[in-house]
C-alpha cells in the first residue's frame, strides 16, 4: 500500500509495484506490457473522503 | 474510453473494497508531459468537482523532470488538514486533447491524481451518470474565447 501499481486490464492481476509512476512504467517496459492500468494506492484501501 | 467527434465517454472504474464489494469510482486515464518529457503511458486520475485544482504526487513531478525548487509554493486545505503544494505548468493529455495547466504537486496525495475545477472542469462540460445501465461519465470539450 501507498505505492504505485499496475493491474491487468480486467483488474484480476497485480502486474507491477513501484515507488513512483516512472518506476512502474519502466517495469512494464521490461515486461513488454502495453495494456495494464497504472494507479497509486492509498495507505489503506478504504472508501475516501477527499 | 469511447469517443465520437466531440464527446468522450468513460465508464466508472469498479474498485474492489475490503468488504469484498466493488465501488464505482469516476477515474479516467490521463497522461502528462513537461517540455521534452512525455509519459508514454497513461495513469488513472479521479474526476473531483470538489477539488479547486488538478493535484498530483510530487514523485510525478520528479518523473517529469520538474525541479520543485523552482516551483511556486502555496498551501491547500483538504478534509484532513492543509499541506504545502508546489505549482508548476504541465501539459495534461486526455483523449485527443492536450491542455496546458498549472498543476499542484503534493507530497502526501494518497491517489494518482485529482482532476479539479481549475485545469480540468473549466475545459469540459461533464456529465456524471452513476445510475445508468453502464455507470459512467461524458466529457464534452468547451473552448472559451
């Protein structure tokens, strides 16, 4: 948690984890993955009020 | 993402919760660029009408090659308190559009990005439809003279 992640397009699989968008994007480059979705996760996965 | 000549349609993302259910969340895929640095991949940002500005983590500014020491600093208040933000011009890429915005970069932002009124809502007529058969949003670009 509190990381950037890449998940498969159907949301079923965690593909990469990193400390920044750039780190995750680079990891996907290494994997040859063009489709995964990148987002940052909060510290705790609970509903948010921003 | 689906679009015709003028309207971009994006379904809500179904985010799993700790209770095992899924929560529909208004996330859209965006890209950022700054000078010669263009993110070749997009990431998910929250469409947030309650946010005054577009806000991203400071790590994203560093990924863009932005020197935050050169950025203007201000404070922004959220539900949990206030925090210093670094303000710097970037290009926001959404669908076919590239919009130059003054983005806020914040150290402790818990998500990938917020798309707020300044920099995003001022450029689109946005319809939220969480109750439709396919819950989603529509974005129509507005050009102001």
